[in-house]
DNA sequence: CCGCATCCGATAGGATACTG
DNA sequence: CAGTATCCTATCGGATGCGG
């Protein structure tokens, strides 16, 4: 039997910056959407197309610079389509690609897990912290 | 109809450092296992119980300090159980809790998505980079 | 309106040396 | 063996101001 669990071992067709099979598959996703804002942007765009400022205001808390960077990364990965309307003033629409929608749906599974188990996590933390404080 | 997608809107029973409904549920998970090593540790522990150095050597690339911190966090969240054997030399076993195993299984869904779509992601990036280089 | 450039602080995480 | 302590760097992301 294999000594490694599935997503640990991987084909690593293309070398990553962190070599030696570092949980390649999941990491590939997490390295993209594991940051603070990507998933949130994905979520809003899953509803409907948004303009830049529109999205920026909804996510309020992110700086414009980071909003831009985030969207660019998502665009680069083919998760989001960016459409520039050459009007005055300029108008840029962001919408999910089918790939992005697919990822969004997949992430909901994690979201759902979190939802179902957040009480357990909180309880575990409380127990742990108590035992540490007692010690 | 609701203007927000499910995991964007949340009860936020407990305030987070980043207020205003920041994709709470997914973030709750990602804030724990979204780092560089947690998922990898989870993966190895899903195979079987490991001793500290055993795990540390497998994940090779992580420093001992960070390995410790990572495992402590997982323990605090109730995902990993830490057992100290009062022997000489000391021996500490780490194993997944049922909750940890559950999370691991859930994360595999993401892993699987990444597996199925990594080609598309790579293609999208290639296209994007080419169009940027051409411009 | 959109987004880039610059600056700057916070933090994750690596290297190394030391301890029970 | 299983950590802890200290130091240090790299990266992320916020603030602000300019430019098309």
C-alpha cells in the first residue's frame, strides 16, 4: 500500500517553488485563493457581474491596491473575466468564468464543513486554552 | 432573493478581527489550515500516527519551530491529538482526531478539483502572460 | 472611474543555538 | 527526542497620492 495519502503525493509536472511534493494539488488552489480576499471576491462575483468600485465597496476593508491585485490574479488563473468598456469615464466589469464558478461551488463544501463544525472547533479551543491557563 | 451568496453572509456569532461578514465560514477554516504546512501535516497524519521528528522529516522544508507551532494550532482546534509518553528519551505521538479526519476528507474535495482543473489553470496563466508580454 | 506607484507596518516563517 | 528562544528576512496587505 502507498505510504502517502493522495494529495500529498503528486505528479508535480511543473516544479513549484517549494519542491518535494508539498501537498501539491490542494496547495495549488490555496496558493491562489487562500489569501484574505480572493474567496470573498469569488463569492460576490458568483452572484452577478460587478464593476470595480462596486465590488470594492462591498468588500470594504480591502484597499484598492489589493483589490486590484486580487482580481488580477483571479483573472490570470482564468477564474474571473475582466471586461474593459472604453467609455468615459471608464467602466470595467468583472464576472466569473465557468471555471471560477466551478471553483466557487467546490469551495462551498469547505464552507459547509466549517458551518457544521464551528461549534466543535470553538469547544476544542476553549478546552485547550483552559488547560493551558490551568497549567 | 438574497443579494449575497451563502458563505459571504454569516451570523458572525463571535467577532473576528476583520469585521463586516468577510466570508466567515470558509475563512474560519482557511485561517487555520490555509497556511503552508497544516494541510500537509493533516495529510500525513491521516495515514497514521506520527512522532514529532518523524513527521518533521517527512515534511522536510519546514523548520522545527514552525512544525511545532503548526501542530499546536491543530491540537488547539481539536484536529490533532498530542500524546506525551513520559519515557526517556521523550516520545510524543500525533494523531488525527475524528474531527481532523473529517476535515481532511473534506479538503480532498478541493484537492480533487485542483487535480481535475490544473491544466485549465495553467493554460489560463499561459494565455494571460502571453497577452501581457505581447502588450 | 479605474488602477498604478510608493511607502510602511505587521506577521509568517526560516536558521540557529540551547534545554529537559 | 522534542521542543524553546532569539534573530532575521520576505511577503502581505493597508494608506495615500498621482495618472489615464
